[in-house]
């Protein structure tokens, strides 16, 4: 009898352990540990890369955002502080002269504010995975706006260097352009004016020839002409 009881107990214990193992496998994975796919950031166009190759702060952020393309909320929060520090370096760095425009500076400030919000989420204990993923998307979108603006600035500079007609003729409103863009346009106009003056050939006025005044011919009256004939 003892052996039968022992056998029953062993079978019961084994079946319980098996069921517990199945329940453990069926337990859903925490949302904070599920990887989320994020839209990759916009890049500086290949034709413009040489213009930003020495801007190290920008290059570091661009490389750091690669890991955020597929990342869990927990991993995003663990990298939030480092990302904030990199963006602060960008904000405090000396920007190349051609990028010292109010519009680009404003976009860098927006990026820094989004990075601060992401870093602040690390202090919230009951943070939801969706909130983290949303903030990651906003931060990456802010960096994309910076690269898009850089491409726009460099495209305008390239256009102005290649332009060969009067800017007023094609309808560009220079009053609404940044001082940075007014300068090259002004230079283009000045060069055109100088070339125009050089191309003009001044013709010396010919010496005036003095002409003798013409004698006025007096027309004789036919009646008096007839009388003179009769007298003869």
C-alpha cells in the first residue's frame, strides 16, 4: 500500500510541475520589453555630406539614433540620458557659419526639448510602453527636421551659386529671406552691374558741322510778273 501511495503522490507532483511549466510559457511578455519599430531619421543628402563632415556633434547624434530604429521601451529609457547629453553638445557647439540661421537654431532647440521629455520619463515608475514609444517617435522626428533643414539650406546656396539671371526677374522676394541669403544675392547683382558697365561702349559725340543758313527764296506774284513782261 505504501508503494501505491508513493506512486500516486509522484504522479500528482509531476503533473502539477508540468502544468506550471505550461502556464509559465503562456505568460505574456511585458510590454516594456517588446521591441518597437520606429521610422528612421532623415539623413543629410550624399551630395551635402562634405559640408557637415566636420560637425562632429551632429554626426554623433546621427549614429546614436541608429539603435533607436528597433528598440524596446526599457532600452530607450536606458539610453535617454546619453542621448540628451549628445543633443546638449549639439546645442552648445559652434555651428558652421552657413548653418548659423534662426530657423535651424529653433529646430535644434525643439530637438533638445524632446530629448529632455524622454529623459524625464525615466523618473516615472508607472510609465506605459506606448508613452515611451510615442516620445521616441517625436524625438526622432525632431532630428529629421534638422537634417531636412540642412538639406534645404545647402540646396539654396547651391542654387544661388549657379543662378545666372536677375533674382527679381524670377520672382524671389528677398525681403523675406534671411540676412545670410541676402548677401550672396546682393553680390550677384553687384557683379552683374559691374559687368554691364564694362560691356557698354561709350561713343564719342561727333563734332558738329556749322552750316550756313539757307537763303529764303521769295516767291514772286504772277500778276507782277505779267506786268513786267508787258513793259518790255
